[in-house]
C-alpha cells in the first residue's frame, strides 16, 4: 500500500484504500437537500480512515461523508451492519488492518449500506446523530493501518 501525505491537510492517503478525509459539505447526502458542487467525498465516494476527537481520544474507524466522519463503531453498536456477513468486530479496532484483511467484499457492503442509510428520509440513527456523525473539523486523523517491519 502506498501512502502519501495530503498537502496541507495533515491526513494520510492510501492509494489502494482511499483513506483520506477532506473538509467538504454534507448537504446533498439526504434526499431533501440539494447536492453540493465541490464535495470530494460524496455518497458515491466513501473512504475509510481512522480518527479520534478531543472528547474521545481513542482512535476508531470512520468513513468520510462530505463535512462529516461517520463513526463506524457506533454503526456496529447500533447493529446497522450486523447482517452483512462479515466479522463486524474488525470495525471496532483502532486501525484498518483486520478490516482490510477481509478483502474487498466487506468494504463494498459497508459502503452500500451507508449509501442506503443516508438516502433514507429518516436514517435509523436519527436519535443518535450526535455520536454517529462527527464534524470533520473535530476529527483528528491517524495513520489508518499499522505498518510493521518497514524500513526506508
């Protein structure tokens, strides 16, 4: 996997895994709002990454969506991914290693589920929105995978 530092953003980008987050707008993710013109991470481009916040400094897996990070730990806790046929415990890790090791199919399934949920008129996490959606500016991004035994 090739990592490059994103210019001016302090995030990391994995060419193979798309693990970079940028500040963008969430508008347009719900059917009742108009889509933004400048969103890098729209409903059709959902990169995985690892983030923490000042309030909760433990690194956890998330997905960028517009101006937000979707906290996948909360998706697991709310059982929004339980029927996708993979070990969702991998999404409770502090890096993407275990989830990435599952292959492409689980990543595609999670992205499709996120797309389905965010296109619903009332997302199933509506009552828990403040823990599921983290504002991008409140997220501290981390290297998404643990690289062992690497020398440069």
